[in-house]
C-alpha cells in the first residue's frame, strides 16, 4: 500500500489494526509493534487526505509505541524514526519550529540505536538532514549540520542500496551549493568525490548526465581555487562524454556545452595546450544542432563556441577560424530573446573578435561594426558595474586602432579618456588594473610626443603603480614596469629607467619559471626586456649590476627553454612540497579568467588575489630560510660571478634599442663599453649576411665589421687594464692570453672569435692573432665547467653518434682508426633511449650528425638522427654534467622570413650549458670539408691514452690558425669552428 499509493483498503486495514491493539494488554511485548502499525495507518490517512488530525493521531500512536517498547526491542530505532518523520511533516505543514526541533531529537535517538551501514540508518540520516534544513529555514540552526548529516548518509550508504546513486548526486550537489555560499574548499573536494561516484553509479541516462554536468561545474570551481589544470582537463573529458550522449532536445545539453566550452577555454588559457580545445570544438560542432528549439541558453552556447574558435585562431592564425568566431558571436548578440546580461556578454565578445580580425586582416568594415556593437552595448549595459567598465575598455581599444591605422585625430584622446575612466571605477587592488594601466601607458606614450613632460609623469606614475600591484598577474606587472622603463629611457631619465627595469627583472623569474615555456615571440619579448634592462643599468653607471641582471635573466631563460637545471629544479628535488606549493600559488595568482565578472564575484576575486599574494610572499620567505636558497629568485652577486674571469676576461655583448655595450668582466671588476656601431639593425644585417653567405667576401665583410665594431674597441680597453697582454701578438714563447665571448640576442650567431681584417694578416688585427678565444652561455656555466672534476683515470675512449650528416660514417671511421675502442651507435627514433643511456658517462662524444636551429627560436635547437628524427635539448638535459667533451660535426641556422635573427644563444653553448659538456667544439655554419679540421684537432688531443680534452681550446686555436695559414682568403674553411668551455 505504501509503495503503490493505493489507499482503497486503508479503512478496512485501519479498523483491523485498531481491533488488534484493543486486544493486546498494555504490558504485552507485542503491543508496541501493533501500536506502531496503527500509527503507520494513520500516517497513510494523512498522506491520502492531508488531514492534520490524522497526523496528530499517528504521532500519538508512535509515542505510545515507544512508551510501551522494552529496552531490548529491536524495532525501537524504527519507532523513533517513524515518530520523527511524523513530527517533521507536521512541523513543515504548520511551520512550527518546536515540532521540527522535537523531530530532530527523535531522529537522533533513532540514529543512536541503529547499526552503521544499514538501509534504515541511511534513510534516517537523509530525513534528519531535511529536518535540519527546515529548522534553519524557520530561523533555527545553521545548515552546516544538515550538510554534514547528508554527507554522512552518502558515505554510509551500502553499495546495494537502490537509492545510493541518487543520494550521492544529492549530497554532491548540496556540498557544491554550500561551497558557492561559504568558499569551503573541503566541501568542494568532497562534492567532486561524491559527484564522481554518482556519475559512475548511475545508469546511462538523464540522471547520469545531470551528475556529470554538476561534476564539470565542480571541477571548474576547484580549478579556480587550487589552479590545477588537471581539473579542467578532467572536466573537458567528462563533459564531452555526457554531451556526446545527450539526445536531441534534452534540456541539460545547453548547460553541458556551455561548461564544456568554458573548461576548454580556461584550460587553453592556463596551459596553451590545444588538446582539450580541439576535443571540445569537435564535440560541440556535433552537438549544437541537437539543442532544444527556443532554449533560452542558446545564445550562451553560441557565445562559448565563439570563444573556443577565437582561441583556435590564436594557435592556427587561420583567418577562416576567426571568421567562424565572428559569426557565432554575431548570432549570439542578435538573440533578442536572450537575457540582457547574456546579450551584453555576446556584444563584448563580438567586439573582441572584430578587433582581433581587424588586426589580422585590416578591414575598416570590422572597425565600423565594432563601433555599432559598442553603441548597442552602451544602450543595454547597466549604468555601473563590470559590464559598463568592459564597454569603456573596448571603446578605448577601438579608439587606439582608429588612431594607429586610420590616423583619426581625436581617437587617441578618446582612448586615454576611456582607460582613465575604467581605472577610476576599479577598486585599488583589482588585479585587472595592471592590464588597463598598460593600455593607458601605451596610449600616453604615443601622446608624449606632443606634451612630453606632463604626459611622461602621468604615464610613469600609472605604470609604476601597476607594476607594484601585488594582486595582478606577474606578466602584466612585468610589462607595465618594462614600459615605464622604456618611457624613462626614451627621455634620458636613466635612473628612473634603471629602477623600473630592476622591478621588471624582479618579476622576470615569476613569468619565465612558473608560466608555460615561452614560444618564439615570447622569447623575443623577454630577451628584448633583458637587453633593455642591461643597457639602462650601464647608462645608470652600474655595470656590475648590469652583469648580475644579464646573468640572472639568461639563466632563467635557458632553464625554461632548454631544460637546464636551475635553483627551482634544485628546490623541487630537495623540498618537493614547498616547490609544488610555489607552483600552485603562482599559477593561481597569474591566471585571470578572460570573462565578465559580476560585482560580487569581482570582490571575491580581489580578496582571493590578495590572499594568494600573501601566501606567495610567505612561501618565498620560507624558501629563503632554507640552507642553500638564501637568494632564491634573486640575481647572483657579482662577486660570485666574477670568478668566471679568473683565467681571462669574459666579454658579454648586449644589443639594445637604448644602446649596445660590451660588459668586460675581469676578476673583481666590470666595465661597460659602449659600442655605437653594434646597433640592432646593423647586427641583424650582418648576421643574416653571414648565415646566408654565398662567398668568402660575404664572410670577410662580417669579420671586418666585427673587428672594427666590437673586437678592436674591446681589445683597446683590455690592453689598458692588462697592460699589453691583449694589445699585440704574443711573443713566440709567451703563453697566449684567453678570452671568453658571450654574445646575446641579435649578436648570438656572430663569429667574434674570428673577427679581424683580411688586409693585414699577421699584424695583430684579428682575435685569433691575439688570444685563444672561447665562448660560454653564461658566467655560471663557465664556473660550473671549471669545477667539474674528471680524474686521471676517467674513460677517454670516444663514443660516436651517427646522424644524418653526409660524412657521418667517414667521421666514425676516422675516430675509430685513432682510437680503436671507439663505440659507434646510430641515432634514430627507435634507438634514442639507447643513445641517451650510452651517453651517460664521462667519455668524449662525437656527434656525427646535423645540428639545427631557427635563428629566432632558441627552443628549436636539436640534433638530427639518421632517420631525420630529432634529439631535442630536453633529452640532452638528462646528461647533465656527465661528459667531459663533445664535438658536433655540422650546424645549420635558418633565418625564417619575417623573423630577424635573435636568439638567447646558439646551439653549441646550449650543449655546454644544458647537457653539461665541459668542452664543446663545432662549427657555427655548414662547411664543405669538416673532416680535415676534425683529423687535425684530434691529433692535437690524442695523448696516447685516449682523447684528452684538457687543452681543447688551445688545440682548436692551433688547428684553426694553421687552416687560416693554408687558406688565408677563404674564412669559410676555418672561421666556423668554435670552442665552448673553460
């Protein structure tokens, strides 16, 4: 009767139960069960007719059943539960808090008597939770206890309980809603676990998809809290599954697709990994047509699809993808039946897509359409709040493009006004202030040509405040500091420029070490920032500080691009927990969703960012208290670095828009030498001439220019500081002085070791005639190489790695003839693990293969195997410090169209710095007959016990000078080979 809800026999049943109760004496042990059954009958009368009197009678009988039950009656938990349920229903009907309180007490009595894991106990826990919520609604207790009780019910529910899957879903949903109210991360984590369990336990169908939808939402919220992109990756996976199974017209499909797109966009923005993005686009493309006609969330889905396509365009730069993004945003904006907030969002996304397409294709029509869309947004948006701020922001961006491309006279003033209006309306610690300040700073920089002094001070102050805004992402703060530094440099305010660039470099490790590995464009941006920082430090009269900053920045970039070991890797090895916390907090602090936030959510974001900034500072302080990490994330002191120049000066070349310099590092001193002819344009021109040389004359032109522009001025200064050691050709019995070159950025590929004049051979007008030249990637890598210890008994039999180089097998035979114990192994895709295992040892390595690198992308550096498969630097980084000597047969640098040559460093110093070879020798460009130099070099290095690289630099110097004597007019045959190391 209870299950079927068929009450036809209820009168007869009630009458029978009443007669049975009348026949049982008061002290009979069977009376309590009979009275309880009569109470159940009256409870059913209430369910059938809704009469409060029937429920009162049920309560009366339940009380009597409890009063007459003996202590050992196993049904007492049931009697308490029935009484509690009847009291709860009466209290809910009458809105009387005292009845609900009595029901809660009864439920608790039932729980005390019930056995854990029983079906009855789980049902009672659920009913108690309902009673607690009702009591809170009536002005009693808080809901936290109700949440805890419901969670206990879900945790205790046995696997065979039929209602368990729906209980898990309810409990997970409840905890999810609680998190939205009180931000308790523990509740969110529990909600995720329960919703996972519900999704697995529920059979395929609408309830299962509901559980997955809420799980996706919970995972997105947890990413907002802990910054783990794996949560977004999991959300994309489960939402794709549910959306793919959702039938045509199902109401939840729109919510599934909206959250799927949101998770995929956030995952891409956080990681730049396109896998989840492509997966989501594929599922949504197949699912949009199954949306229910007239679904009020249709515009939101179109909006989400537009955002997905705009991210795909950022990867592919395919204009057709951007066209799709524009079309979807336009359709979303034209959904007049959509809620006003959704239409405003759609208009903002539509404007963003149009401005992006204008940057890509340059159509004036896109600017006109953006202007019309902003006019509509101004009409719809509330008078205040984030939507209005977003409208002002985009109005400023549109005005800037009109100024830049259409030369509109008043547009620049409009942009500045809009940006200032946005900043005035934003809270002081709003993390997005940095991005707005950066836009304003760029606009003011353009205006400064008209009213330089007043505009400069306003721009500098605005950007400085943005750079110091600890709640903002590090990248935005760094760019604001860099722009302020450049504004100061352009007006000759070197002290202010140096101050702001120093601030930018303080943020540099947060961007390079904790964010995604920089692509080629980001490498160029970061390298330019570093170069400008160094130039301004030299102008400010602090060359030692310039050396510290250059060294700091280069080590950070090389660690991120090439996989070289650094202090954070050491921290992760020694203190993995705190390293993981740093990564988590930095990821959260630096990620701001690219969406529109309600005012309450924005206030929450400010509070969250402030909390994260505090946590970050506490973590860094904790690291610096650990032994060996006292200078964590800070530059190494010059006094420690200058030891690299113990055996000869190290010359760091820095090329910047604010002046190019040679930083001459000697033991305990640094000199900043201005090199006016080494400007960015001339350096790029001569690098391209060298890399694309068609004749000996082309190479001589570069060497001649290098001598006059760099080497001669450097030697003039060195000869002053070192008397005459670097000012002339050494005497026959005199030890040749050493010099190390460290070219950076646009100068990275220049053959400084071979700079000289063709017209005056033997007169000391070349680097080779005055010194034994070498290279290094950084001062620290030179120091480490000097400290590397390879005892006398170290293995000296070479290992030859065969790649795709034309003379690879000839070289292998050449090496094997001299050292018969040589081990030869071919590098292919399948043998890569074996090759890496073979290379983990101290013996010399001869890479008879091709090295390649794009001139604008340091991370493209790799060795090419016999089957054209690459051996990346990340693979070689595993060899860290294991080998004493490495030789590379061939090296080719390609200059991509539209990308000027500019790299953190070249391939050979990378082998030294990343893979840890103590000595590296190889050519900077391809040469026709490499085996001649190889044979002569190895003859110099053969000490009868094997290949001894201890004097590799001097051996190469003698070999190259001899080749130069034989071919004085063709530097292509002898100027390519360089030595890297001590």
